[in-house]
């Protein structure tokens, strides 16, 4: 797996990890570099979780597209899809938190054309 050292990940903000604590609470990593062992492990797990989500979605479509699928199979597919969606949302949240916040023009003291015409 390729490990990406994200410049935003080297900041002092904690990284949301792709697994919950034993209590089910979010786990965070405080690090001064994005290339450490736990960061690489988290990157690998995120990739696995997203790939599994794609696989489960493909398998679930076959069950859900069949109008005579047994209730238990449909329920099982729904439960697995919910698990994969939970993982994907955690990955998205983690990656979103690590994005650099763009400086807005107004924050730099420059008026935009929209705000000057309003």
C-alpha cells in the first residue's frame, strides 16, 4: 500500500482513526508527522474498508435486485451495507478534518464582487 504523508496531517490537530475504541467512542491520533506506524496502519485500514464497501455493495445489489430474495438475505445485506456506510463516513470525516482550510478572500481583507454589489 502507498502511504501518503498529508501536509495537513502534520499539523497539531488530532487525526480521527478508522476504528472505534472498545467502548465505541472515536479514536484520535496526535502526531507531528503523517508517516508514522499508526498513521500508515490507519491509511491501510481505510483503503481496506473502502474496498470492502465496494465489494459488499456489488453483492448486495444482486440480492436487492431480485424481487424474490428471502427476507433474511435482504436483512443481512442491509446490515452489512450499514456497517460499510459507517466505515465510509468515518473515513470521509477523518479525511475532511485533515483538509487544509482555504483562506477566503474576505478573510484576507479583499472584498469580493458579490459582497460589493450587495
